[in-house]
C-alpha cells in the first residue's frame, strides 16, 4: 500500500467499528417492531434533523454536486436551490401534521400503515400497493448506494470490486441489523456532522492554498466567465424543472419517517431550523468546492485538470491534507453513502415485515425485532444482485 492508503484504511476501520458498536448499544434499547422501525418515537429535534439531512443527501453532496459545479459552473445551482426550498416546505407543512396523525391514527409506524388507517382501507390494498412501490424503487436506489460504496473502497484501496461490495454491505447492514431505527438515526447524526465539517474545511483550506477568495474568482473568470453566471446556457423551463426537484421531498419515506419519530410536535421548529441550517451550509460548501476546484486544478492553483470531474472533493482531500485527515475526509463520503443506504434498507425491510406480512396474512408481529432484522438482511442480499 502507498503512504496514504494505510492511514486511510485505519481511519475507515475505526469508523466502521464505531458504527457497529453503535448498533450493539441500541440493540439493547430495541425490544419491539415499533422500536425497531420507528425508535419508539423518541428522537430529539437535533437528531431528527441531521439524520433526515444525511439520509437525504447521500454521496451526491460530496461527489456529484461539486463535480457538476466544477464541470459547468454556477448554472448548476438551481437544483440545490430547489432542494432547499422543497426541504423547508416539507418541514414546514408536513412534519408536525405527520407526527400528530400517525400517532393518533392507531399509532401507525410505517407510511403504508398510516395510509391504510388514514383512509380507512379495510381491504389492505392501499397498504400492500404502497409497500410494493417502496420496495420496487428502493431496490434500485439501495443497489446504487451499495455500488457507490464499493467504488469508493475500490478507488481508495485498490481492492477488487466484489470484495469492496461485500465489505461495504457488511459494514452498513451490521449496525442496521442490530440497532434498527435508533442506530441509523444516531449514526446518521454523527455522519451528518462529519459531512458538514468536511464541506466547511475543504473549501476554506483550498482558498488558503490559492491565496484569497478574490484571486480564486478572478482565476475562474479568466478561464471562462460563464462559470460565474448562474443563467449561462440555461433557460426558464430548465430552471423551473431543476427547482421542481424539491417537490420530491414530500414523498420520500426514508426522510418523512424522521417526522413520525420525533418525540414531540414541539421539537419540530427546532428540527426545522437545525435541518435547514445544516442543509444550506453543506450545499454552499459543496458549491464552493466545485468553483474553487476550477481555480485550483484548471487555473492558478498547483493542481492539474481532472480527468473525472466528480473526483474534485476526493482530490482536494488527498492533496491538501495529511493522510490521517484525508482519511476522515474520505470517511465523510462513506458516511454520506451509509446514511442513505441504511435508512432505505430499514424502510424496505419494514415494508416487507410490517406491511406485506400484516397486509397479506393479517397477523400481528408479536415477536422481537429479529423478524425485521432477518428481512433486512434478505433485502440487502437481493439489492446486491
């Protein structure tokens, strides 16, 4: 291994062990399907906010967004703006209502369960159909996340792809299997914090290496002034389409389950403030990474143009920091991947165990959370196919 690989490997191992320990700790606090699926509705506002944000953004905020800004400039900012607006509206209009009505409508612990009780569907059709669509689309979404983790391990350590895929999957499934919703929520809180720190530190250090923010902007303008024009090469229809992505927040089960799990409606305003602050700072950090990347790798900086624009954050981490710090910054990418995949795995296993099982066979799960855990593992294996 090269000099950077050993510290990075050690960092990753410590990080993964920490996640597994978290699963073990919360296993002792999980004694029913309600605990396993929804954490007993015990999340405080801070944990609900950051876990929702981290499970939402995935590696997109550390890889894809900086990469597309590096490639095309500020004309790509309309998507993150739309996401910010959608996330705020979701917190403002859905969070408190969903927390209230899932509790009073027979203590629904999954979204299909709530829809069935809300619309008094005695045929179970609504419950089963909605669970089917969650499973259908989350299979592909979860698979892409597991593949992203494999690519990260493969590119960082030079491992075989299949080995990378297996290691990444085991790391994610282990703490989700053991601790359920509480484990993924508190690990996502930590992962969201790590993502935020990485997106603040990297652009600041990169600007320092270049000189000043003004010199970075001047360098970008010298390369191509359209990089700094948010309206360059776009149209009104394209802008509206990108802004419209924010509407997707109202139907993402792995996000709105955090609303259902907040311990009190009074926590929602705090969660909204924390969540939106985290989101805006993180998005700005990702945008700055992309813009400064143009100046550093294509302009007056010490780098050379990147062959793959989506590696801009990774390259900054490896070039600007010592191997140990770089290891934690690269672990932030793993955090982003894990925080989304673990939530999707739990939602999917819940749909199978709680909604299909009860919907088709009309039986209550009078057993401990091991049933959902086993289903989670089986779903994970299916996602690897």
